[in-house]
């Protein structure tokens, strides 16, 4: 599983030249990242904070659950995309000023989808092996 998830992550980085640093994680931990190891825990905590704020705001507005968020800063962007399931995957990425926002969000969601498919396939294969 880890190899397939890492492969999906690396493919996203190859395709999306607007993404600088990114981290993919879920309730089980960090699944893939190109961030320095010493900053990964802080990045996950920051992403969780963004999710909490975005979720609260979506609820206040009577909106659909938060699935993506973009923060524009003077130096560039912070992107966040997540699965809607409570135990779903979340990805946070940074991008340079002038990044193509829609394309980056698409790439993040595609990576999450591919990682989920890899994890689901492995789970099915493990279950088939156990039943045999």
C-alpha cells in the first residue's frame, strides 16, 4: 500500500508544477510527504486547525461539509483538500504566487482518490488471502 500511495503522491508532484510542498495524511498517520520530516507533525496540526476553522464556518453558513480550502498569502497559497468521510484522507500543500488554483485543487483530489483506490485494493487483496 505504502508504495502505491507514494507513487500517486509523486505522480501528483510531477504533474503539478504549482505545488511546492505537500503532505497526505489520515487518521492512521502520515501517508506521503515531501516536507522535511521535522516539520511534518506541525504541518498535520496546522492542516487540522484549518479543517476545524473551515468546518465551523461551513456549518455557520449552512453550507455543505468542507472538502477544499484555499488560503492566499503574500508569498503564495496554502491548499487543503479532504475526503468527506470522517476518517478520510486530507492533503495540505503550498504553492507559489500565481499558482493555478483550480488545477492544484484538482491534482490534490486526484491524488487522494488514487491513494484511496490503492488502499482499497490492498485491503481487498488481504481479505482474499485470509479467506483462501
